[in-house]
């Protein structure tokens, strides 16, 4: 049975994935409560989204800190003071220090707009599009000390069409991000995620069905 999990969401920008999480909580499809939203950017539109829904926020700008770890210590203190169990990165444009990750072991989730381990880092959609892949997608994973290298929780696959631009592909990927991020958090709340080395086992959950996908379609074979 799912329990209510206390979230802390870190943001830097528009917060569309944050909005998806909020919407699922308010619909009752995600057993979670956002205890605080923290941004390093005082102009982040995500803060306006939080205000609209009455969610507490904090702005912690990194410019006033001597080191990345000093900044992360302040982040950790803020999250812990608000009773946060699971940290959700929703467009937070900073690399977290080992100190932060040790403070929330296997309790920091991130979403990336590509099928990891391919195209990590910034602009994953553009990298995939420029490379000429036939399928792209998005990935929710537990954050570790690398860049987009943590154990993978859930992925969604999006075909790349010949008529696509980087923008149209990015929009289709974003729609899937809004579906799989709340799902990953729900699986955590239900106690169904078990990290075993590099793999995340999803317990008591249906296995994927369907035939392999091909792009372009395979015909006459």
C-alpha cells in the first residue's frame, strides 16, 4: 500500500515537470506532499507555479557561497528542516555534490530528456536529434555522483520522424516526461523500487508487453 511521501523539489526554470507532479497530487493519483520547492534562481517561473498552489518555497542563490559543498549544505539543511524524504530534481541546473547525495542516499530522483546512457548532460534532445537516432525518449533515474549516470527507474521511448525538428521532438519527449516522473515517484511511495547495484528492480509490477518497435517499420519479412 502506498504511503504519503514528503517531497522536496529543486527547480531553476519553468517547472513544467513540477506542474505535472502537482497536478497528479491534486488529482489523488500520486500519494505525495510537496513540503518545499527550492530554487537557485529567483526568477524561475516554477516559483509562480508553487505560489498558485500554496506550496512553500525558498530561494537560495549560489553566488553567496564559497564552494559548491557550502551551498549544498544550506540546501540539505533547508530540505531536512522541512521534513523532506525524497528529493526531486525538476530542471535544477546545478550538479549536486557528494555531500548532498550522501545526505539523501538513493533518495534523489532526476529526469533526463534522452534514453540514458545515451546523450547525457545538457541538451539531450538536440544531441539525439543531431545524431540522427530513430528513437529517443526520456529517463527517470536516481542521481549519483556522475552526470546522468545513476540507476535507471523508468524510461519512455519516442520515435523520431523524418519531419521532426528539434522543437517538435522536444515537445513529444516532454509529454512523456510529464507521464513517467509522477509514475516513478508513485513507485517509490508504494515501496516498489529496489536498487541492486546498477539496476532498479520494480517489485510487484506488470512487465512490459507488446512487440518490438521499428523505425522505419519493417515490411515483407
